[in-house]
C-alpha cells in the first residue's frame, strides 16, 4: 500500500514540513519546505496562517498521517508558550481534516535519524538528505527538520516490534522510561501520593 506522511516541525518564525511517500520499503520525498512566519507581527494572524497553510498541505498532498515535533522544555516560558500554540494550531488543522496525529520529542527524532539524541540540525539534515537521496539542499534547515519528523514517524510505525506492542509502544515525549525519569505521573497517581494537596 502506498501512503504519505506529513511531518511538521513547528516554529514561531518558520515551520518546517516534509511529505514522505511510503511504498513498501521504498521512501520518496515528495516535497519539503518551510512556512515563513517571521514577517507576520500579530500573533493571532500568525496562528491563523499556520492553520490555513497546514490545512492546505493536507488537502494538496493527502497524507495518511501527520506527525509533529513536540515542544522542547526550555528555560524561556514565553517561547515555550508560543511554540506550544503553534504546535496546537497545526495539530488542530490536521485533525480538522480527519487525519490521525502523532508527536515525537526532539531528542527522539534526532535519535531515530542519526543515532544520537544530541545531534545538531546540520547532522540531521545531512542524514535525511542522504537517506532520501535529496540532491539539492533546502533554503533552511527547518525543511529537513520537518522531513525528519516524517521519517521518524515512519520508523516508529513500520517497526515489527512496535506493531506487536500496539498501544503500549513508546511514543510521544521520549517514552515511558524517560517520562518516569523526569517525574511524569498520572493525576490518579499524584493524588494518591499527595492526598493533603487535594482541596475538597
């Protein structure tokens, strides 16, 4: 079965994207580029433009699935908020077209592409271009970042191990082990461990 994956690397100045076509084990890059946002001053106009452009990409290329890079956890709260909004609007645009959405942590994407979660954007771009036999580099590395997200999603979903594990496969923010290490817990677990902090 031939299908396509839309990979998105959300950003507040540029949003990278890549359309990857999958035909068995043959991978073909259909298009990669970036959505230029840096000239749009009004933050709400920027969010509207992201929504419209992502919907247009889904309509034009008919991907089966949409994968996004999840926001990283940094020191600048305002930057994280803006990035989270951009990601949320892109996600809403895909969902409004009835496309399933998946998200992956930046370190997981780098790990899937280069073997190292600490790889640079240049290293990711070089391996994406070599893997997909892309001869002409894009204007900005945001484009190869978007294609890297699509490629990461392909690796994650096409693995026989992931297929066997079903819903328990490690996804999202780096997986269950990483989440436990960082202290991520369910609300039920938090409440059971901190009953005095619950107001009744």
